[in-house]
C-alpha cells in the first residue's frame, strides 16, 4: 500500500483523536489553563523548594501546590461569603428605589456645577427632573445589585462544580511541578515547529501569566482593598462590594478604577459635600496612579508589552465570551495571536508566497 496514503490516513486519525481529546477535556478547560498559568508563575518557587529538599520532586511538588492553595484559595472562602452578603444587602436596599433626595436638591440648587449640568442636559435635550433621576438611579442600583448577588449566589450554589475544578487545578499543578520538564520535552518532540519558536511561545505564555497573576492580579487586589477602604472611610457604604468591583476593573487599562470612584465623587458633589468629594477624588487618583504607573510596571516587567487598547478590548471581549475568566483568556488569546503572527512574518511568510 502507498506510504503517502497510509500517512494521510494516519494524520486524519490523529486529528480526529485530538479533536475527541479536546472535547473530552473541554469541560475542565478553565482548570487546565489556570493550572498552566499559575504553575508557570510559581515554578521558580518550586525550584527553590526542590533545591532545599535535595531534588525530592514528590515532596517539593506537594509543598509547592499546598503553598499555592494557601496563598490563592484559602482567603477566598471567607471573602466570598462576606461579599455575597453585602451584595445581597445592596440589592435589597435598591430593588425598589434609590434614595436620591440629596442629589435632586443639589441639582435644583444654584451652585456652579448644578448650573453647568442643567445647561449641558438642556443642550442635549435630556430631562434631569426628579422622576427621571429616580427611575435611572433605581434601575441602576437594582440591576447592579441583582447582577452581583446572582453571580455570587450562583458560585455558592455550584459549590460542587467549583470544588471539582479546584481539585483538578491543584492536581494538575502538582504534576506540572513534578513532571513539567519531561512533559515539555515530550510535547516539543511532537510539534513540527523549531525549538526556538516553541521557546518563544512558552516565554510569551509565561510572561502573560506573570502579567495577569502577579501584575494585574496583585495590583487589582491592592487597588480593590484601598478603594474599598476609601468607601468605608468616606462613609459611602458597601466597601467590600465596591472594592471588589474596583479590583476587577483594575484589569482594564486607562479607565480602571475611575469607572467607580468618579461617579461616586459626582454623587458627593451633588450632595453638597464638595470638600469631602475633593479629598475622596484625590485619594483615589493618588493610589490608582501609583499602582498603574509605578508598581504595576515593576511587577509585570519589561518583557510583556502590549498596546493598552488591545488589552482593553481583550478584557472586554473575553468577559463577554467567557465570563469573569475572560480577564485572563482575552489578553492570553491576543498574546498567542501576536506571537504566531510575528513568527509568520519573520519565518513563514516568504515560504508561503
């Protein structure tokens, strides 16, 4: 029988088997990707542990996986419960209406800001009367509170699925630590690409993992804590809820936490708390600027460079397609595409012409 025909049949069989394998694992793809990202970031820590334990891979992998579980997972339990309760309380307070009497009074006053707002609204043919404000505020408050409450309650009700994904992720991290080098070598032999190109893709993947987990993740957590602290100190209420929202929005470049604290500042001004609003605004600008332009670049490093617009669109598109994990998947997909596009430009373009 012709060897070419046999080769084609084999390749088709391999492709079908690969598709079936992907479908088999697709249910747990989130756990797999998170395990790859987390283990790639913590691999240097694992190497240090392994050197201390004189290259004992089993114990080193167990200790490394346990540290990850303690650092990333244990604090989440109590936090989710608190956040869920606060989101539900926020929803209950806003499901019928939002108290905006002071805001209405501010708009009806003769302050310079109120006059400008009314002038702009008149030019845009927008009614900012009491009924309109009441309906808009009630709708926003109800929808935001209901959405957050549903999302968090959904996580709580799907606890079995969460625990299964968590177990799979930790199990994968353990074996990536233990057999990662051998697995990488095996996959490298299967792929038809040159070793240097494979190393480039792996390096970009590792850099993106560092950018997401250490850069954006740690930076977002700090901004969320400081933002929530600001809501608590300045008496705006629901500090954990808004701090969490600030933490997630910190993944968005350029705008980030300002989506939350700028409207809050405007509300304080309309409540005739101008001095408090100015201090609150300066406080938020101060910590967010330091995190975005000083600390985050140091955490991410110089290796991971991507246009902020691409990151912005990647995060938004990722959230729309994959939910909350889209903040990870979006930038990761863009990174892989840009890496492959650069390889095509430098290595394969002339061969395909």
